[in-house]
C-alpha cells in the first residue's frame, strides 16, 4: 500500500506517527464514525462481508488502587485527608501499586471485614447484616455493656440496661469487672478465663444496620445496632489476619455511643452523623 513511504511534511501529518520509536509494529488502517451512525455502518459491513467476517474490538484503561480510592472518595464526599491516610498505607513494590484485594488481605491497618448478610465461599455474615469489624492492635479504656453479652449468656440474662456490666481494659486485656448482678459477673469472669486469650479483645466492631433501633436480647441482631461492640476471645483470624487464637468468643454490646475517628465525630448517641 505504500503507507510507510508517505512523506509527513508533504501532507502535514503528525510526526509522532512516524518518529515514535515505540511504534515498532506496522501501522493499521481505520476509519472513525460518529457514535449515532456507527450501528448503521456495522450492519452494512456485516451484510456485505458476512457476520463471521466482522467483529468489534474495544480498548480500555485501568486505574491503580490509589487512583480508584481517590476517585471513589471524591464521589462519596470523603475528606481528602482521610483518603490520603488510607492510600499512603498501600505499598508500591517495584514501581507497581499493590492491588486493592491483596492490600485488604495483607495490610493489618486495612483489615476491616464487612458483613452484609450475604453468604459466600470466603465470606460469611449473620442476618440481619450490618457491621464492620477488625481485630485491633491495642485497646485501652472502659466498656459498659448495657445492651447484651453474647453466647449462652445472652439468652440467660437478656437486656442488661438495668444491670450493666462494666469492663476495664488495659493493653487489650480485661483488668476489672463490675456488675450489680453477681451471677452474671461470675459467669462472665469464668467465660473470659478459659484460656490465655479469653480475656483479650479479639474484635472491635461498629454496627451499621440503620433499621435496627434497640436491643431485643438477641445477640445476632443486637450487635448490628449502630454503635460499638467489642468481643473478647477468638479474633476471627481467618478474616482479620490476626496472629493469635482463643477457644472462646463473647460479644459485648452497648447503647447510645458517641464515636470519633481521626478527630471527626461520626456518631452521636447512636445516630450516624454522616450523610
């Protein structure tokens, strides 16, 4: 066809097409059509040359993990500082940004597990769904379980609003317990003393089900109430990436939480402040 012999100066053609050393392959021939007439051209070519001789191709680009998070964060209106703090945790190895799925599986700081209630081969969730959880590196403070506690204690003691369990935690370990119900206090103490990690915070979770409004005495639903619950014992290491285990796991649910993340309040008395 003599395409490669064309003088770009003579015809005012773009030099990049002829001088770009990266274009090592022979040039192709194409014609651009307007979007609103393209289907007509395709049908014409199919009719002339046969459907088996005509096909459509597509080109596409990809975004790196960091770029995707920044785009999604911008659309959702998340502050840039928050997005930057997340993207900076995603490593670049030999010039390549770690894929998001791999980053979520390997970076402890990003290891939050979303339970939507949808059951799959690698994810599980209780119904109704609605919480995110992680296994924190360290927890210090006082947690008041004035909702419910888990396992068989939930069915036995139910709503704890009138007899809340006060739990003191230091370096993720229970250091003190107080409760006006001596039987509950003793049973909870025994439960969290079964093995060396039974009294260790294994789960820190935020309930996100906006349709659940108050404690009913059933842990599978009550832990989904907007607010915080913690669990002592097994950290679900198969999901959270935690490196220790326990033979026990007991959830503790409270009421009416105020929550701050990075100096920004996201919940007031159990009501999310986010749009």
